[in-house]
């Protein structure tokens, strides 16, 4: 092979590697039981740049699955990997680092620090993750004018938008969102979701979105439903 061919084949190999979307999160054979079985042998994969919605009736196990995937709940059996790392095998210290630096978790109920102002809540994320608050993002989320108010003085929807802002300030690689727009009117919900989708595309991150709303789910690349202990792909 002459040099030109060598270079050509090297370029092709590089292209192939860079074109293959990287797997961010992978779950294998997840089973979990509380008072009764919730899942049995579920597999799941999230790639870079991908958004996946999980839907299903109330109580079917959506939040439980999200808690397992984001490392907060160890399943009865099965494994969850972030890239090549099996997360439930990590030391407590490494697991905390993963949650702090890589994962962004938006809960159904938002855990803001109540004794502090909105800005102070953002500062905590900024300080913990060594990142800078993006004021343009606060304007887009329409919370730039309430940053000096205490958490108790914010409306439910403003708290929800602040939670999203706080998570994005960390610049996570995987976003886990449990009904992130549940308290918002349709238009505001759409704006918040647009912010999240833009973030995923810009950062080449991935998102798992739990929602009841079909409209929202349809904005994602794939949709799964939890049905009879299994994950059923419906888009
Ligand atoms: N820590 C727990 N201990 C015991 N049972 C639990 C626990 N967490 C959840 N469950 C049960 O597991 C089932 C699934 O709960 P989960 O919160 O995952 O549902 P969900 O699909 O998120 O529902 P919703 O749409 O109402 O938020 C429910 O029957 C719930 O009561
Ligand atoms: Mg839930």
C-alpha cells in the first residue's frame, strides 16, 4: 500500500469512528420488584444526540426506571453502564462524581434549596461544577427577573424552570427528566422543552424524558412504553 492509500484508509477509519454515534447509557437485563414485580429483564440504550421518551400509566414504574438509570436506585438484578463503566460497581465517591459532573437529574418534585434565593441556587451549581451561569439561558427560560427572589417567593412553574436552569448550568452529558414541565402551561412547557432539546443537540448529550403527554413524547427520537413488566418501543 502506498502512502496515499494508507492516508485514505486512515481517513476512512477515522470517519467511521467519528460517525458512529457513541453509546452514553446502556442498561442490561434490569429487573425490579417492590411489593410486586415492576420490570423483568429490561434492556435500554441511549446514544449521544438522542432523546428518548418513556410513557405509561400512573404507577407503571416510569420514575422507578428513571431512578435506576440515573444511579439513584440499585435494581434487584441487571446492570447499568455509563459508556464502559458499570455504575453500580463504582465506589460511593466515584458514583457521586458521576452524578455531579455527568448526570443531570430533573425530578418530578424539584429539590431547590429553600432558604436561598434563585440566584444562590444557581451559584451552588456553578460552584460545585466549576461552570458559569449562562444569563442568556435565564432570559430564554424567563426567570432572569426573579433571580434575587427567595425560592418560596417563586411560582411552581418558575421553580420548575429554575430547576432546569440549575441542571443545565452543570453542563451534564445525560439528562434524566421526570415530568419536567408538569407544572407549566402548554406554551411555557414547549419553550422549556425547546431549551432542553437545543442543549442536547449543542452539547451532543442525551436525554431520557418521562412524560404523560403524547405531544411531548413525540418530540423525542424514540418512545418506549412500560407495559406488562417490559419496555415496548412504540416509535
Ligand atoms: N420506594 C418504594 N417502595 C415501595 N414501592 C414503591 C417505591 N417506589 C415506587 N413504588 C411503587 O412502584 C410502582 C411504580 O412507581 P413509580 O413511581 O415508578 O410510577 P410512575 O410510573 O412514575 O407513576 P406516576 O406517573 O404516577 O409518576 C408504584 O406502584 C409505586 O407504589
Ligand atoms: Mg413518576
